[in-house]
C-alpha cells in the first residue's frame, strides 16, 4: 500500500518531495520502489516508528503531512506474536503522534482497517460504529485509532483517521489470501481455505485506495474518520475460484483447513461519507483488478519466488548493503 501510494504521488505531483521512513521488517522490500529510487524528489530513511529520536529526526524537516502506513497487519501472525503488533501499531502510533505534536506537522493521516469494527451479519459499518475487534491485530489498530482521536480532542492535533476494506494489487506480500492463492497455483500447489470458505470480504484496488488517501490528504476534515469501501463483496471461496478460473485450474487445487481463532465472518463498510464529501469513487472493477493482479504475479515470478523460498532476506541484505555503500540512506 505504501509503495503504491508513493509511486502515485510522485507521478501525479512531480514537484512534491516524499520521504519514505520504513523499518523494513520481514515484509519490507526496497525492490518495491526500485523504479523511483533515483527520483530527486524521493528519499528513503530506514527507521523504526517506535524510535522517537529517529522519528523526530525525520520530522524535523518541516513536512506538510505525515501518512502513517506503518503497521503489523497479518491476522494469523498477530495470534502468534501479539506483542509485535502492540508495539508497532499502538506504541508506534503514539510515538508518531507525539512527534507530530512536537514538530507541529500540519496534518497526520492514519491508515486503518475495517477490522476494528468486528464482524457484521447484515448491513454496513459507518464511521461512528462502535469498535469490536476480534484479533490482536484489529485490537492494536483500534488502539491506534483511539489514540489518534484522543490526541485530536485533547491537544487539537491535526489528525484524520481512515478505515479501509481489504486492499489488493501488485507487490502484495504473499502471505495474504490473493497472492498466496495466485503464487501457490503458479507453483501447481493447493490453496488453503479457512473453514467453509464462506467468510465475506470487501475489496478495493490499491490504486483506488491511493486515490482515496490523496483525496483525504488534500481535502479531508481534521478530526474526522473516513471509511474506504467499494461494495465489491466476495466470499473467500468465490475469490479463490475466480483465481482458479483465470489460471485454468479446478477445485482439486483447493484445500480446506481448520478455521483460525476469532475469524470474523463478514466485513462491510458504508463509503457514502468519502463519496459525498470528497467526491471519491473507485475506478478499478474487482474483475479487472484481479485479472491485472494475476498478470503481475505471472510476470514477476522472481520477486515472489525469492520471498517464498526464503532467499529474500539474504538477497535484500545484499541489496541494502550495496545501496548504503552507494550513499543511499
């Protein structure tokens, strides 16, 4: 999400200067922004959002806005390593809020998730719906949102919160449903599907999400929250079967596995607020976006094969060391 947004900003606003501050955890990959790394308006800084000194050094350059994409996001991992999620998502957000306050940054956009609302059997969640998180991941993101709102109320900090449905597109780390299914099938492996596969998710293409954040950044109202949704609801099994169909595979490649703990049944957002107030509309249909995503993974096998084989970390270490030697931060 972050790399696609950076690419979008540099393309749409060629005079903007973008600083990419990233810890580069297991899913971080400098290769995702290889095509802009020599852009004079782009700079990469390696740093931890929980490190107040490093965050302060980055913000002590009078930025016009901060957009917080930093987060641990994979629900399965949150069940095994909840402390990492609390540190990055909660403490990291608090560290950022304090730095934004100290350096008087004019605007902070918090990137959030629909999962903070929990599961909804019928209807949709609105921006004022109560939070009912079901996993350590969604609880940590809810905690971050509460801190943002508290800082707006207590200190009038210029923050805007967002809650998005599931994002998909190129460069997505292959632990998520879509890239895992696509890459497994390209390797002629089975696709694991939780439970009965009838869990329902709403999807937004990463380019549409970037356009939503762009609209919120330039026109959003401080202290407000905005849901980012499309109405493209799909049961997980149907999503997998669409991928199977695109790759000429059949249901024999589906492997139903035991459901995970606290697995929310259905997410659904009302996006009327962002549509009416900021004139945002999704432009990429689910069928077109999925087809484009599959083609990207078919054409970029080296990228995801390095990750899935375990070679990625060593490859990345070499690439990063080379960039440091060449003078990149």
